C-alpha cells in the first residue's frame, strides 16, 4: 500500500511572543520526534492524546524546553499519527527546532496540506476543509471570526437544514407518484412555493454575502490616488505604522505583496501598486499618474487625496472625474496651514463620503474606518448575527441551488404538474450537497420509506 | 445406472417471469435452448399480487416490449382490468397497470413457450453447476442427468432453500406449496458465489362469496383501454372489465396486531432474511407508522376461474388464528373465509455486485442471471432482467458484443446499474424516483428509445423496426411543421380558446406557444390548424409532449450529456486500487470488489465519496497509471 510521507510545519504563525506550535504528521511523526525529544518517557510508548514535558536536543545541546502532544491516527486532526511541539523560546529558537525537524528527513508541509490530509482521510467534510483553509489564510480578525463560525459548522448546519427540507418535500411528491392511490397531492404546488420562497431569498443572501466575505477574507483592494505632492506617501506611512496585517509564515501562504497589506481596525486594506504611487512623489510626475490610473481599474476602493492647504487644481478635478464611478472616499489631508475654501466647496459638491484626516495626529482614522465599513458591509462587519460565504465554489453552488428552486416556483406558476417539481428540487439538493461534499446516493429513496408509509 | 446426457447452447434454470423472457430471447435469437422448472404447473406463475405494471413498473413492461420481450403481449391477452395511473400528472409518470387473470397468464405464456422453435421445456430440479477454470459448461439435475451448454442463465426466483413462515409454523417449501430447490445454493457457494438471504410476504386470499362489497368502494378500470404492447391493436382489446374494491383497516385491526406482535416470526426474531421496505407487512406498517389510524386495502380478483380475492396491503406472517381475527375487523370482511392464509417467505439470492452490467458473473464466464435471484423483487423487474440476461447469454455464445443499457437508455438501465453498483440491503424494487432522466424515459416513447436495440440483437423483425423508424420521422416532420404555424387572432380562435378557459390572443400567436399552455394541447387546437396532416394517436401524443415540455426536455438532455461524459471516462480493467494513494479504506474495498468500468459507475457506489473520486481521477490523470502499464508490458 502507498504510504504518505511525513510532513511538518508551524501550526501557528511565528509570532514575536515566541510561543508557537510545530505540527508533524505522518507515519513517522512519533519516531522522528523521539529522535530530538528528551523527556521522562519516549513518545513511541506514550498513549494517544497525551502531553509530555521535555527538551528538544540538538546533539548534546538543549534547544528549547517544550511540551509535546502525541495524537495517533485515525483520531487526530489529519487522521494520521501527529505530534505537536509547543515551543517557548521565541522565533529564532522555533526556527531552529523546525530546521532540526526537517533535518530528520521530514518534508515541509505545503500550504493547507494538513487539511488536505484530514479531508482525504475523511476527518472533515468539504465545507469544513475549505473553511480551515481560510483560517490558515485569514488576514484579519473579522475573517478569522467568520472562518471559525464556518468551521464550527453553523454554515454547514444551515445548509443541512435546507437540504433536509428539500428532501422531505421531494420524498412526499415521489411517494405520491409512486403510490398514487395512497397519497394525494391536491394543491401541493402552492404550499410548496410558500415554503420555498424564504429559502430562495436566504440562499440568495448567502451568495450575495460572498462579495463581503471575499472583501473580509482577501482584504479590500485599495488604491491611493491623488495628484503629486498631496501627501500620498505620508498617508501610506501612516497606514503602514498601524498594526500590521497578520500574515502567517507558513511557507507558501505568505503574500507577495506583504508590505502592502495594512490593517485598519478590523479591516484589511490591500494597497495595490503602491510602488507606482510612491514614485509619483518623485519628480517624474507623468509616469506616476499613469501608474496610479492603471491601479484604479483593479481597486475595490479609491482613497482620493486632497491637500486642503492648497487650492484645488485642474489636475485634481480631472483626476477625480476619472475615478468617480468607483467606490471613492475623499480624504482631505488636514494640515496646520490654512484651509482652502475651494477645497471645502469641492467636498460639498461631490457625492462620495468625505473624511478630514490628519496623518500627523491620526485624527479622522475612526471615521474613515466607519465610512469604509458602511460602504462595503452595510454598516456592520462580520461577526454579529451573520456569517459570510467566502469561497467562489460555495457561492456558485448557492446560486445554482436558488436558481433551481426558482425554476420550481416557475413550474408551479406555469401550472405544471408536481412531477416536474422534483427534477429541480433534486438539482438544488445536489448543489447544496456539493457544498458539504456529500453525494446524493440513495437519499431520496431512503427518505421516501422513512417518512411515508408505502406499499401494498 | 444409466444417466441422461444432453447438449444445448443455452440452459435456463427457472420458468418464472425472468426465466421465460430469458429462454424466449435465447431461442428466438436462434440458439438451441432448454429451460428447467421445479414444476411445469408454475410457468410464469404470480405468487403474489394479481397485477402487472403500475408506477415505474409499467415503464419496464413497455421497455421489455420494445426490446422484443413477451410480458406486454401476454398481459394484453389475459388482463381483467386496465388503468393508466397518474394521468393528472405529467407524461413522465403516467404508468399502465393491469389486473391479470393469473391462471390464464400462466397458461398463455406456457403456450408461447411451447410454440417457440429451438426451445425445450423440462420439469427437473437443477442441483449443480459444472464449472472449470472460471467457465461454465453445463448443469446437473438431482436425478444425476448432465446437460452440457455454453451458457447458463439462473432465474431461480424465491425457490432456493425457501421456507415459508406464519406464526410459529415453518414450512420448508417454495411459494404456494411448491417444492423448494435445496441443492443449488451449495453448488453456488462451492464456486465462490456470495449469497444473501432475503424475505418477502404475501397477504391472504379470501373467498369472494364471503365478502360484503357493499361496505367497500368499487374501483373501475379505464373507459378507454390502452394496450401494454406497442404491437397490440387497441381496438382488439376493448372489453368488459372486472372491478377491484377499496376498504380500510381500523384501530381494532391495529390493536389485534399489537396484542399479538410477539407471535410474529419477524418480531420474535425467527426470520433471518431481510424484507423490503416498500411492501411491508401490516405488522410493520402498524408499528412503524403508529400515528396512522387506518391503512388502505385493495381487494383484487385472482382470476375468472376462481372466486379468490387478493387483499393488497395486508400481507402478514401472524399465526392463522390472529390473521382470521384481524381480517374480520375490516369493513366487508367481517364474515370472510380465508382460502389461503398470508405468509412470509425466505430464500437465497446473490449479492448482485458480483455481476457485470450485462448480468454475467464477473468471475464465471458464460454464467448469467436474472430476476429475484439477483436480489430484486417483482414480476416486471424479474422479466426485464431475464430478457437482458438471456440476450447476453445468447450474444456470448455467438461471440458478439453484449447488450448493455445505461441509465439514460431506460428504466431497465437504471435497474441494472443500481443492482450491480449498489450493495442491496433489501429486495430491490423499481421506483420512478430512481430514474434521474425520467422526462426522457417515458412509457409512451419506449418503442422509439429501445426498438433499435431489439433489432440489433435480432428480437425485433425488419418490419417492426421500419415501422418505428417511420414513426420517428413522422413525429420529427410534424414538430417541424407545427413550429412554423401561426394562429391569427380572429373570432374563431378566440371562441375556441374561451371554450378551454384559455386567455384570448388578439394579435395572434404561434401554435407552438398555444400548445404549451397547460389547459390546451395539440389535439385541442386542431380546428385552428387547417393544414394538419392526418396522424395516428401515438404520433400526435409524441408531438404534443415534445412541444409542450420542450424546455424541461432540453434541460434533461443537457444533464444526460453531462452524465455521458463521466460515463465515458473509462477506468482501465487492470487498475490496482492498492496503488492509488489516499483512497479511504472503505472506498478501496468497494472499488476492488465491484471494479467499476467507468467513473460514472464508480460515483454511484455507496461508500465511495466525492473525495475518493477526486483522488481516483487525479491518479488516472497523473500518468502514474500509464507509466505502470508500460512497465508491465515491457
Ligand atoms: C410469498 C411471495 C410474496 C411476494 N411478494 C411480492 C411483493 O409483495 N411484491 C413484489 O413485487 N414481488 C413479490 N413477490 C415476488 C415475485 O413473485 C417475484 O418477484 C417474481 O415472481 C420473480 O420472478 P422470477 O422469475 O425471478 O422467479 P420466480 O417467479 O420465483 O420463478 C422461479 C422459477 O425458477 C424455478 N426454479 C427455481 N430453482 C430451480 C432449480 N434449482 N431447478 C429448476 N428450476 C428451478 C421455479 O420452478 C420457477 O419456475 C413475492 C413472491 C412470493 C413467493
């Protein structure tokens, strides 16, 4: 039989606090950990799901004091034998432990590989697995909260509930078709439609929330636009001084554009083409403007910068016209200098939100956060009551399920007979099943017998 | 002692619904065929319900007919009442059901068998399969006679090691007091065949003279009788029909059953076999659906030469005395005399995962099987499998490609695919919900779908094939013509629309559009379509359906395309599932056992998850497999 090899990677980001976990999974996880672990017991003899205190040794040298947990398959996260080394000695020490582990012939895990194994070993359903991948990649807390919810299964749970209802209704129709002398359908179509309508709007809302989910998850692609010398680089510096986006150092999950992801409260802003914008502050104005313009196309959000200490110029207006169709926030860079009236007038004339902002004092920062939250999340960020759909796959399945249910309602309206309903009902059932990674199998037939008394 | 030794090409064991179709197919395809039965008096015998067809089963009968089988013709000759079910629903679920005169049905079938060239009938119990090197070469009977044959078709129904039970009584015989076949099971086991033990049951037969029909609701047949066979002239079968009756159980009935539950062999744990959920005993219904205060019962005639009535919905394995007591609580049956009591029957059948889609054994060349022996239940399910098994046994002997129907070809394809890819936990019955593409697989177009297959294997003659082809062309031509017809919004049009409660069309409308309205149809609109050719009903019906449901039909055709794509993704026969990394153990075992021929079949195996399928796909696409193949060859 083909054996998977043993893999390892940090299970938590290498945080400056210095506490971190290294996870090792695979057939040789335990034996190999033993080679560098020195404690009261050998891990090979330890019971599953136990934690052991000891030291990580590089030859005679103590590298770190650690706790090691041992979890044997199939009841581990990946379904394989797993050890987890809880390190305490800081980033450098953790890196050292990691390189020791790799030196034993254990391969660095690819991004998401633990989860992939968990999925392949039947430990997670598809929806849970996708959501774990998001936890790994989540950039900000809101995304993290959302992923946790997804993981715990409130999304899975709701989808299961909807599927269950669809299956029951289909089973009723099918029971009646199979045994017409026992079950009457009567005016069933109207009743069914009444039941389906709220489900359809729920599914639609869930799929609409994909955009929001994706903005939380991937960050809002933001372009800072403004004529040269309005203070773009000081804004950039200000934003960069804010808390950094949490980016895990698990190999491969690191973003190419690391320095351009900044956090503003619970929001992640993904600053695009910053290099280009920076250069506009250099002397070669033309190039800078062109680059800024190119970045506009890709942006979800435009932060349009004006310097309130200088009067409005032709360039400002021209530039504004080029971006006004997008989601724009006008930022008036406040300075201690006098406030120009034409700027004030301009601010009143535009129909996008305006925020007076000081990169020096940070004044206006909270307002900016509120404005952005309002623009993209209808005022409330993930967490509260709702959760978001954050994978393209889920979104498409939700759309196709709600489309199928709309077809059912269409058939009811067109006066079609009940047997036509079940075709589309089962399509919706199948789509939703794909979100959970579940096949249809004998579900319908089993349900008919479970819910309805059939037969001669 | 001298023993008989004869040689045939195809040997059929069993003369039930499966055996009859198998033997007829083989003999009609020109092979020297012999069929065995435990009793010549039970040819095409119906040991349970006295009707043929019904929801989805009616589809099977039509498909059997289109392929050149006998069941539809035989019931057209011997029915007592005919009814098209679900006529208020869409055309996909219309289904024909006929009450049969059981004895006549059996006698007519025997006549057909006896008049078929190349076919020998023999009353003898087959006790042993003759197999060498995974290849069958004949059978032996209990008398020691040897019959050589290139192919054998097993259709032993409910007879293998059969035992009948009611109360604490166990009788070691087959249905209806007929002899059981007690030897063949051992021979199957000796040859590595995996057996299951299933059970089913039948209600009492009651003397019609002791029934008070005034307390029941009479159920009539349809005024216009539609034949089962596409070859039967409707005019030839219009005749007076016999009625059925509807009555109900009540709380008293249920109370008696509950009081004596421990006397039922099922609830007492005596029965070992697994019973079907779709024809539960009355005991099961009362226990499982305890909130239902009453259950429907249909009282159906067994035939014209007996006054026995079959009590549909009240099968049981309670002791005789309890049966008498509970039947007497039912309105109309207060003074009923039971002629034959209800009983449950247990029998050996096979795990059908051992079969290919051609219904041949994967491990024993030349051995085919059909019917209840394969784990199904029902006359129609048996007959269609017998037909396919018989055809493929004959094709095998001739050295030709097997006939395999898939899920998009017909209900028969669905049934066989289910049987061979899904491990059965109970006797399998056809249901309309099992068919994904039922809008395309209607009973009304079975001839258009399957006659070409029947023709290919030689069971449909030139004339009938040409007729179906011509019919298809006339349908296509007429649809094309209708699509060009425009109906103007004159008074004549408005009057006609009003007559059918349909909204008027001031500026006219296309005929196609009007046909799509639920309250209208192709026929109803004839007066607005003066250039319409004179077409027979079967053609008009197809035109109507195909125009009316065009959108839905197109959607299902798309689904079929998708299905075919996965179905065409072949899995090489030599694949070693132990080499496929990351397959879950359960999936690996299932795949190794069933050895699906393509990804579609693999996806329908219970226990193979979508994740396993991706793993398998990745493996097949990765080229790792090919690499191995090359090494293997060099
Ligand atoms: C009590 C009872 C209740 C049933 N209830 C239902 C029901 O509720 N619903 C339903 O759909 N179906 C029911 N059935 C099943 C239905 O009768 C069968 O599905 C159908 O008859 C199967 O057809 P077949 O051709 O497979 O087998 P059968 O009709 O059983 O025919 C088997 C044939 O094989 C012959 N045979 C067997 N072994 C040998 C041998 N070793 N040598 C020679 N000949 C042999 C027999 O003589 C017989 O001719 C019931 C059957 C019984 C007996």
